[in-house]
C-alpha cells in the first residue's frame, strides 16, 4: 500500500485512493456534476457547446483560416480584406438587437433555442458554401456575405447563452 504526504493541515499520510478521490472532487468533472444538478444537463450542454465548441474552437478555426483563404486563395488585396473582415463582423454589433428580437418574438413558443438553431444552420450553410465553391468563383462581396452569416452563427448563440447566464 502506497502512502502519500498530502498538503493538509495535519500532513498525515493518506492512501493513494483517498488522494485521488480528493483530487477528483476539485476537478472539472465534479464541478460539472454540481452544475448539472443545479441547472440541468441540457443547460450545461448548451453552455459548453456555445462557449467551448462554437466560440472557443469554431471561431478560432474560421477566423484563422479566413485570412489565408481570402488573401491567398481568392487573391484579395489587403484593403479588400479589411473591408470584407469589417463587414463580416456586423453581427457582433447587432447582439443587442438579437437579444431584443428573441425576447419579444418567440418562435414556436420558445425564445432562444430556435434562434440558436437558425444561427447554426446559417453558419453551416455559409461555411459549406465557402468550402464547396471554387475559389476562382468567389467574389469579395460573396465572401463577405458568407462570412457575415458565419458570424451570425457565432454572435447569436453568444447573446442567447449570455441572456440565460444573466437570468
């Protein structure tokens, strides 16, 4: 039996199993269990998907690839790239309108979930089009519009989850 000195006030030796049980209670799994018990697993899943997957990973992949795609594959100048990137970020400026819309106009009796679904479909459509269309056929206005839809995919769920967190 292995004993480990743990940083407790008594500094008495504890078993490895007890050490790992204590460590597990301090990890993210225990936190997620407590959060799920308090708010429900669907809410926790929605937060993880919106903040972790959609914004945390998806946004970084899209924004990282955007510059190379527009400048190298499509052949935009730096000035065109700046205009397209600025135009495509308009949904982030409209977050308050998305929140007002979702609060006042329920779809199917629900206020937030349908808007998140619509935003996800728009984003998938836009990224699918950017992927499927040959780079030679994509103009700056078309790329800007498709990237605008992609940003709707990031901005709208962000405001919906922010609203539920504020509640």
